């Protein structure tokens, strides 16, 4: 009997050890960031490398979510869109916050961007400036005289997207693809190949700081005026994405009060920094 009892004890002990071993090898939940070269959100090289608004957001998520593993993939925006449509497990850290849809699930708000505006040369845009110093995108699109440029996969708040869509697939819209598309659009405006773009003032700040150019000016739109644009993390709409968003939402209150994150927002927006 003692021998049988000892055998049972040994078996139970081995089962316990094996169970603990399996528990110790459980892989942590992994979030894969998909990012692209789009300063000042992500900055891949130069003086401000790694100091983009969304670069810092990713860093702060890492400090707040110690039990989560983070990987990062760099790829064009079109490929990110394609992979999320195919339900690959990806999160994009800086999207305009919208209602959840078939492709994207959105986190709670991580930032309020200063208003999107129209950027171009004053001598070209001044005829369209109203008494409040703003420009109507509707008037620009209806005049059919000026050419707009934008990164190929870029989307805007609906009140602006409506007018961008009205010139889609016409000579009045130039779409640029590839790396640094946001800053190359501004270069094309300086060269006189296109006339204006829709962008955040932070992008003009980055361009001016890295190119030394002061030729371009930012104007608020009549459509948005001083209305800020809410930003959020977007993850693939599947079970993994729901898990990822739930985990992020738990720490976002700590993210938005993080001193490093607040400092970086203030650097890019200055006096235009909107508060959460």
C-alpha cells in the first residue's frame, strides 16, 4: 500500500510540475504596431528621429503595459489598409477617431489634434481668405482653379472629405505615394507644381524646421474653423483587435497624463495644443 501511495504521490507531483511549466511558458499577449514614415507622427530619421507624436505614444504604451509584448512593422499606408481588411492582427497608433466599422476598431481618444487647415503660398491663397483669416474648402473645390495635393491613402473628417471626393480622379487632385509623402506634398507646393494641401499645423512646423523654408502658411478652414480632430488607436476588427483595444483603454487615462507624452504634444502644437 505504501508503494502504491508513493507512486500516486509521484504522479501527482509530476502533473503539478508539468502544469506549472506549461503555465510559465504561456506567451504574453502581443500587439503589433503597423506604422509608416509620416512625420511628425512617425519620424524615421534626421534630427527628430523617434520623436514623432505617435512614436512617443507607442513608447508610453510600452511603459504602461508591462505584461504585453509589442512588435513594430514599417509599411506603406495602403499595405496597412490591405492587411487590416484581410483581418491580420495589426494596430495603427494614430488614426482619426471614427465609429467602429468592418475594418477598424477604435480605442478611446488619445489626443485632440489642432484643427486641420489649408497650407500653401500666401500669394496663391490670399484671394480665397475671408475676413476671419479662413479659407473655405468648398469654395476652392468649386472654383476649379487650384490643384490640391495629398498622400494617396489619406482620409479627412467627413465635412472636408466631401469636397476632396468631389475632385477625386480629376486634374485638380494630385496624390503622392511612398515614404515622406506628407512632406513631399509641401515640397511640391513650394515648387509650384500643386497649390495647396489639407494638413495639421504640426506638419508645417516639422517641414519648416527640417527644410528651413518659411514660404508656406497655414490657414484654418471655414468648415472646421477651430474644431479639433480626435485621434485614437485603430486595431483590426476581429477578436484579437477587441482584446487589444480593451487592454489599451485601461491605460489610456495614464497615457494622456504622462509627462513625456504631454511634453511631446506641446512641442509639436505649441500654443495650439488642445487638451483632453
